[in-house]
C-alpha cells in the first residue's frame, strides 16, 4: 500500500503550490484559518473579520495547523484537502480489499487516482473532500465490522465508525450523521440483518460520537447566540428546501456531472449498479447492496436538494469505484464481452473528446474561419475566445493524443482483451491528471485569482489606505493580510455584516463615492464592467494602477 500511495499520490501533491488561490472557495477556506491563527480564536470562525457560520470548523482547524507549520503559502493552504483526497483513495483500497480482494482493491484505487474530476477537486480547498474522506472511513468501518457478525468481533471498527461520523459532522454538519444513519437503515431493511444493531456498541459509540462532535457546537453557541438558528435552519433546512443560496439546478444536474468527473470510468457505472442489485441475494455479506445504497441515497439526496454544486457528489465516488472495480475484476477472469457495449460507447466518446481537444487548441483560427463563413457569429465567437481558458497548441495536442489513444484502445479491445483496455485507460488517465493542472488549471487560476492585484495593492497601501472590493474577493484579504472593505453585493458576508456595527466596512455606493472624494487614499479592485458603470461617478478620475484578467485596480491618488 505504501507503493500505491507513493505512485498514485503524485497527482494529488505535484505542483500543489504552483497556482494562486482561486476565488471564491479557495480564498475563503484559506482566509478563515489565517484569521484564526492571527486572532488566536479557534471557536468563532471569521471571514474578512466578521462572523462566518456557514460551515463547521474541522477544515479550518486542519488548514490552520498546516499554515502554522509551513507558513502562509498556497501549498500549505491546499495540503489538507489534497491529503484527504489521497486518504480517501487509500481508504477505498482497504475497504475493497476486505470486501472483495487485492485485485479489486488495486483497480478501485486506480479508478480514483486516475479520475480527473476526483483528483482535481482534491487539489482545491473544499470542505467536500474532507467530508468524503470522513464518510468513506465511517461507512467503510461499518461494513468491515459487519463482516464479523455472529463471530467474536473486535470493537475497533465499530468505534472507528462513530469517530469518523463525528468528524464528518465537524466537517460539513448534520449530513455527517444523516447519511450514515440513512444508509445503514436501508441496508438493514433490505438485507434483513437487523441483528447488527446488537453488535454496534450503540450506547458507548454514541457517547464517543457526542464527546467528539458536540463540544464545539455547544461552545460556539454559548459565545454566539445567533449561531444555532443560522447554522441549523438557514444552512441546513433552507439550503435543502429552497433556492436561498442561488444554486438551483434541475433534478438531473448530477448525471452529466458524474459522467464527466469520473471519466473514463463513468461508462461502467450502469453495469456495476445493475450487477450489485442482481447479486444482492447471492452475496453472503451483501456488500454490493450496501455500496449500492451508499451511492444511490447520497445521489438522490443531492439531486432532490434545491442547492446543487459539482463537489456535492464526491462522497459517492468511493463506493462507485469499488463497484466498478469488482465488475472489471470479474471480467478480467474471462467474461470480457460483458463490458463490450460500454467500452465501445466509451471509445467513441473519448475519440470525439480527442478531436475536440485538437480543435480547442486552434480555437482562434477556427473562430476566424467560422466568422468569415457566418459573420453574425463573429462577436459571440471572439467574446467566447477572450473568456475561454487558453491552451497552447502543444498542450492541446498532448491532451488530444491521450484521449485518442484511450478511445481507440477501448474500441479495439472491447470484449476481446479487457486487460489491455484497462491498462491503457489507467496509464493515459494517470498522465492526464498529472499534466492537466499545468496545461489547463494555470490559465483558469490566472483568470479567476485576485493575487496579482492584491499583492500590488498591498505594496501600494499605506497605514491609512482603504482597500475596497466589489463583492467578496476573499483572496484579497489573504494576500494583503488585512481587513478589506466590501461594497455592492455582500453574498456570503451578508450575515456577518449585520453582527454588530460593521457599516464602516461595508459602504454603499454613496458612502464609497464620499470616501473616494475625501483625503483618504482608496484602492478599489473591481471587474472591468463594474468600472465602466462606476466611471462617470468617480471624481477625481481614477488612475488605473494594474490589470489582471477581467479585474482592474484603481486609485484616487
């Protein structure tokens, strides 16, 4: 397992600090722990120095430790999330090995370690990867412990289940216990293994769970009476039942998301789920049924929710990887035709993606060609090119080649030589997840990060200078290491801005214009469109001090 961690761990950590923080998520989840370390308060999270109660503190604590040990660097800020991605992969290996054997475990780990959507999301500072690891460890501990039903079982796996459930609650809130409870209930209901309830050490296990999960919620509520309603009602029930967070997507939203983020392995999902359901009565431990319930319940929960974001379904990647790996493992034993249709469809899709990657690398030339044929599309095409992440011709060709090799291999070896197909998919996907951060994420980070202008503002600002952003740009606080004034839409700072008198730090347009005209030095970071709307109102006329992507840094001095 050490060799597995070393080899498949490369994509999780290489070039980890080579990109600036990407707003809003990375700026937010780096700035909160920075303020914790600075202020010495690890109970009440603050963002831009106002209370921030949207998430529990476990990720903040881990990031704070990393920052304290390694300094205020992007690599230190991202390290805990990347580590959770690697640990999730290793936990998946352990669970699969206990349930099905070593080869299935190796394939399951390889699936996660070569799925670009999983690896790339582990390299971004998100609470979802931490939650995924905690849930994987908790639910894996349960099914491993349940294998010893009727025999002398050790207490360790059962207590590991309660421990990681508590950590899941501290990572993301109530779903840390709702998901395990729901999954176990339906597993016991469909399998009829109700005797497991007597094996679960429920009294002592719940005591351990509460001892770990409850103290922070109690202390933060005592210090902040407004916490309980905001966190439990607004951030849980209103998030699920309403569009209050502005993240509404249709019910089927996660189907294409899952297909894309687990590529190339996503084409084997339908067959793996079908096999798990079909074999539910032939498997003594019914592990496949458990993994199926784990996948379907979480997927349906978030599909039904009125608040949807791509990372929400990360917790279903480990059970899907094990189910797919188990199916591939059986196919490798001589049932190659079972994957033939899925392999052909996968090959066709990867071939199309390869051709699209070649075209994308030459997007400007293609746009000029299309604009000459269809002049009405000229403006939209060039606007798309200006906003699309730039990829060099060499980079696009390299990515296209890897897609095409996989596509051709999937079609050629479909049903005849599954060994070669799986090896080709693993090797090419491994190269993709290694090179994509350099080839694709660099231009995206440069376009979305506030680092260049924030560092310039920091160098220009004196003690009396006010730095202002239009809307929250948490990376500006991180890079300047000071409190920032925020105007226009407050978004996630709306709640904190109303706790106490914060009006001086959240000026409306009239207050901003008065400050601009005063003797106070002002630096404003805003998008070009926002500058165009504000320009007629600014007196004196602003000096443009810097430009980066769509943002501008302006000064009244």
